[in-house]
C-alpha cells in the first residue's frame, strides 16, 4: 500500500538523518581531539559510572519527621498563646467609615 511505503520512506529518512548527525558528532570530536591536551574518548570502555565518591561523607541534617514536624510544632506553639488586641477610638465607627477604609486599602 502507498501509505505503508510512505511511512517506511519517512522513517528511513529520519534514521538516515540521525546517522548523519552521529557522523557530525564524531567529526567534531575528532577535531577537538586535535587540540593539544584534549582527549575526548568515544569508547564505551573509557566511560566510568563509579560515582561512589559522591556518597562519601554525606550525613543528613534533617531531623526525624522533617519539616512537617517543625511546622506542626510551630502551629501548636502559636495556637496555645492568647493574644488580646484592644482598639480605642475617639468616636464610634460607622459602617460608612469601615467601607471607606476597605475601599482605600484595596490595591
């Protein structure tokens, strides 16, 4: 069928594009390796995945329960305190005054 042939041709051109891209990468690596002191290895045997040095000496500074327990403790400490706010005015506050204050405070 023509749809299948079109699909195969499209996939083939995509694969060829990636192959040419790989060739370009190899060419760039070869050119970079010509610089004195630069040696970019392309062998998978040259690559190491041993990252054990990254785990040495690491200790956790986070207490058991993490931040959640600290937040819970803080909320509990604040909820036990009684706070009294006294507002003294020289004249009674009218609903119009409150509405004006809300309107002025709006951004």
